[in-house]
């Protein structure tokens, strides 16, 4: 076993603790991530930094010695990788499976390290770690040089906008500290970096296991004039400091209103500086005011900078709420509702173009409709690939449309106003990370045309409350039959209605769509939008579509005011519908002549809590129609 | 231009997290354990919402076996913050007289783990702030800031969401809840430095003083009240001690120390060569003990 040096405290601690603490209080903070392929020595490097920074205690060191003997991969030497292993599952597998955050400090800085694995399938983790990092350390095994995986790491780091990059050429001891080999690796990486427009990397030859050029300069590299890794990390510029030089911007997270005399706007300043008296503009409203006070528990501030969480009060009572941005009056962020973006897909369930997702950016959330990808990017070859959807760890260039305009900046200018996540409306999972490239339709000064004839006015004229009666069920369940009967009864009652079904939609508006899952989603989305317009016009709309996916039905429900969407489940068991087979479709599907046939080769997700359920095995179509009309009219609230 | 130190940036990040949860959760609550980390978290909450009081209550999941000095500070700190203090004592543990002397690990399970679940269910809280830090233990290094729990309070490592930039996804289904850790990126030294910088009041037990003690299984325990069961012939010995962490007094080991001020405590901490959690009897399990406890719903 090599000599173990555990935590050795700074001499000043014993001599003058107050002086030491004063010195420590002025440290800055750098966040960085490490990325490398399996066996590049990434965990070893991090373990070594923790060890050199004296953050390993006696008890941890004795544990490490014991673990190194038991499961270590370094023979009689300390296996530093074991210092940073976490969850028991991965300890057994011997690999890192997620992003882990480590902490250490030197005399000048505190560091937060995002430790991310290098396996191909974990693009998601690397992107997560990179999103908060000021700097990236890309590890290369000196014996192997720049690999496909190295290029992938470089591409992702660049995609996430990291401008400070270290190329750590590790395991130099295993190639006899060969300078020519090192220079070749550095040149290879630089050529690759130029090809993708990446910032220039600072290259360092090292042996993490022995600590060469980590904290201490190595005797083996007299030819290397650059800094050690720790020296570089201690002195490199931090993003927050360059953010302070940009125009002021603060997304409003929280409106602080303890009483009628105080209205403060709270948020984390993402760029610039702010002082009382500064002219500001709130976005999207565009209203201008002045900063009155910067309020904190410790008294008002004279000035606040990027990176601080503050509460501002304004000189005028202007409308401003969560999700708005308070910005320098002369350079506010733009506002738009359609964007060209790059998405990194992070969920097992692939992207379904047309499906509804929440987009969260800054403190804003909006409903996003994601179009089919323009193309995907192969992270290994950087080739553009045609793609219809995106699966886990795929990266694609995708157009996104929102239900309302939001403040934004291109990601290259601002991580805070240009980065976003997508959340699946049904599962609530974070399914993608996205970066805004540009707006597709500027709406800086565009407001919705004020419509004076409101939907209420349309409905009032017809003496009815708009409804969307959404019939769902298997093919042959009786949806169209019952919907037709319902519409006839409504008509007799003097109600204004319209029935949308496969005949009038599939042959016209949706003629371009087939029956793949993605096309089915788009079909329902369009039907939902048309139905919404018709309810805006005051109509009672009936739709008769199989609409097999719960998420799409919920999406349509979300388009309408609460209570207007009435989900009617025509519940006919598959064997009954198939026995009826009014159009002969089941027979064809069983014979394999129809692909993606619901119930046979494509799933049907029955409603969990339909507003109305019709069991057609126990009720005639006429009785069903009467029941539905009773229910709908029964719940009637006359407008007049 | 003000230069932001690491403490400034940690503070800003924590305040940002506290405000996000207040804005997005329906019924948030702050778990308040009366330790130094809780004290820092409460202080940050006051800063985040000043001049209003924090828009959520404090919840203390009481085991009835905390140090007396902790109960004293608890009530005072809640009042000073202008916050409602909810105290939950597991009625089953109370009825069965569960205690650390007779019931071993069942004591922590019932009072703390089960008690926490009961309290969250009872009040229907959907987001609970906790003071855990990633640097406390290896298995915590991967814990998210927003940690999702099923309706049964279970933590599924595979179901945790990626956290990008400063964007936290607080959406969840009915019955599910989130544990939120605003101090994730703080280290023990950061906590001490911040307590010193901000002048935050902490329980006096963190500072050395002569206290009645006995030694059990290598741990120095404080005899805090007459419920402590002394062995026949055992007489408490007065030692100058302090605590590095605070929990149930019969389970919390003290260190012998003369450090009576904050600077001295930090000095002693920096000069010692063992990690923080050694003082807690709960850790003398397998290496992955915390991870197992987390899966079960313990904080």
C-alpha cells in the first residue's frame, strides 16, 4: 500500500483561526464538469483532487484503504476512484451511472464538480452536468488519443455553451511521458475543436493516479510550460463575472406582497447590475419604470449584480408577475412564441410530435407543441440524420410553437433565457433539455388582435353554452351512430351543433396523415384545434374518433375552458366490436392487411374517468343518445 | 462592482430554490430539525421572502428525546421568523412508549421515519424542505435538489428527474410529493462560515461546556434528563463536551472539547481528522446505510 496522506490542516488554522476564516470568506466559486470515456481515469482524477485538496479524512482514508484491497483495481495502490463511488448498485457494477456532485476547496476557490459518466447511452447525464458548469475537463487516455467518445464529449460541451475547456491528457506515465505523442493528441483535438467552432482548450499532460500536474507540477514534464490543473481551475474566469458585464435582466420568480403598502419582485439576477433609480422595462408588457429599492433582510442595497437573489420595488404600480422579466429599459429581451431549437431527448418514451408538453424557461411555463424534427444529429459522427422522432439520448433540431409569447434570448447569449426543459403533461417527467437558437416569428410589438365579439358573445347569441362532446372508443364501437343520434336530438331542441368525424376530417383537412402513432397524434391535435375554434364560435361540437391515446384526449381537454370538454367513452369490448365488424376492417387487420389497427396491432387506452360511459352491450344507441343529451342539457347553464 | 464570494453564490442559489417551491408547490413545508443546517435553512427562508414571513409553516417531527436546549431554541426561532410551528409526534410510538433504550433502531424508524410520513400525509404537504447536504455522505452526492417520492413516500433512484440549469420541474401527480434540499451544494465548512457571517443563533450544545456524561460503547453520551437509564453504580461524570451533530440525546455522541466559541469550534473541526458523521450512532451500519434509509423514506 502506498503511503497514505490524509487530511493535513493549514498551519494558519492552528495559529490564527480568525485570520484563516477571514481569508476563506473571500473565496470565489467555480463549477466544472469532468467527462471521459470508461477507463480514462475520471473517477481517479476526481478522487485525486479531493485527496490533494485534503478533503479526505482519516476514517474515510482507512475505509478507502480497506476498499482498495477488497475491490480496488490498482493492486497495492490506493484506488482513488472508490472515493467518489456512490450508489450501491453502481459500486457493485463498478461503473458510474448518474451525475454526482463533489465539493472541494483550495486556498483560493471552492469547487463544485459534476461527475458525469462517459458511456454512449448517458448523453443525458453529461448534458445535465454541463448545463451548470463554467468549465469542462475532457479526459483522454494518452495511450488511446482522441476517440469517437472524446469528440462526442467535445460536441456536447460546446452544444451546452461551455467556453472554458481543459483537455486532460491522462495516464502519460503509461506512454513514458512521450512529448511527441502528447503534442499529436493536442493537435488532433484542436483540429476537431476548430471544425465545430469550439473554444480553444487548455491542454495539460498528467497522471492522475500519481498526482502529476494535478496540484503539484510533475518532474516528468520539464517540457510543459502550462499550469497544473488546480492552478488553472483556481484562476480561470467564472461565467458569473462575465454575466455581470451584460445588460441587466432578472426573471421574476415571486411577487412579494405582505401588505397593501409593499409590492416587491423577487428573482435571481441573470445578467448585469442594478441600482436604485435605474430605468427598467418589464417584458412582455413593455412597461417602463424605475427601480426604487433593492430590499434585503440586511437592509437596502446600493447595487446588486448577476448571480444575486434580490427583491426589487419599482417606482410605478405596473403589472408584473411570475415569469415576466425585469430588464434594462434600453435592452430588454425579445418576446416570441415560435422557436428554432436544439433538443436533447432525456426520456425513455420518445418525442411524439404534436403532443402537448409544458415548456419551462426562467420562471415561465407555457404549453409547447413540438414539430417533427428537422433532423437529428449523430453525436459520434456529427452527421445530420433524417428523423421522424427523437428517442432517449437523441439530439435533434426541432421547431417549437408555444400557446403564448415568452421573453427569451438565444442560448448562445444567455443560458437563463435561452435554455428550457420540456415536461410531459401526463407523466410530469422532464423529457428534454432544449436550447433556443432563434425566434421564427418575432412578436416583439405584436399583441393579439383584440376580439370584441368574444366567445361569450357568440354563445349568448345562440342561447347555449359551448361544449365539446368527445366520443372515444374502438372501431365499430358505435361512436358515429350514437353521435349522429345525439346531434339530431340537439338540433330538434334548437341547439347549434356540428359533428366532426373521420368522413369530413380524414378526407379533407387531414388528408396528408396516415395511421402511424405520430400521425394519429397529429390527427387528434388538429381535430382538437378545429373543435376549439368551433366552440369559440359558440357551437356544441361532437367528435367521433377512436382517439386511442389518453395523453391526446387530455391535451384537447386542456385546450378548452374547464368543464366544456365532455369525454364520452363508448365502451364496447373488443370481441363485440370485432364480431360486429360493420366495415369489415377487423377481418382485414387480422389478415395483416391493415397496419396499426387499434385493438389489434395498436393499443387503445380507455379513459380512466370518462365524464359519461356508455356500455353498448346493455344499452341501445337511442337510449344512449337520450342519456347523453339529458346529461349535457341537465348540466346546462343558460347564458341569458 | 461587488465581487460575489462562494457564500454569496450558495445563498443566492438556495434562495432561488426556496422561491421556486413556494411559487410552484401547493402546500410546502419546511422540516425543521433544530440543528445547525436547519438554522441556516430557516435563515435563508427569512431572507428569500423578506419583508414577508416565509409563506409556509415549520414542521418538527419530534421524537420526544431531543436535548432540552433544542426544544428551547425551536420555539424561539419559529416565533422570531413569524412562522407557524407544527410539532408531530407519532401517536403509535407515543402509545407504545418507544424509546432509544429499549427499542434500538425501531426508535428511529417509528418516531422519525414513520412520524415524518404521517405528518406529511396528515397535513397533505406536497413539498418538504430538508437541510440535507450532498457532501454528508457518498450516496447523497447524486441526490437531486428536488427529490421525488411516490404516494407511499418511496424514493426510486430510477424515477428521479434530470436537473438542468436553474430549472426545476415541480410538477407531480396527486399524492406524490417532493423533498427539496436547498442546501445541496453546501459543505459543512460553508455552513459554519455562513453561521459566523450572518450571526445565526444555534443550539448552545454545539459549543463546549461542562456537562454530565457517561460513556457507552465508545460514545460519550450526555445525561440530559432523568429519563436516562444509568447502569447500577454508574455515576455521570462531568466532562467539557460539545456536539458536532444533534439528534436524540441518548443516541448522539459528544466530543470532548474546549471550543467554546464559533471560531474555536471551526478551528477544532478543521484540525480534526475524522469526518462529521462519526458522532451519530445511526451510521454504524453498512456503508450504504443512508441509501437504504432513503429508499424507506427516511430523510
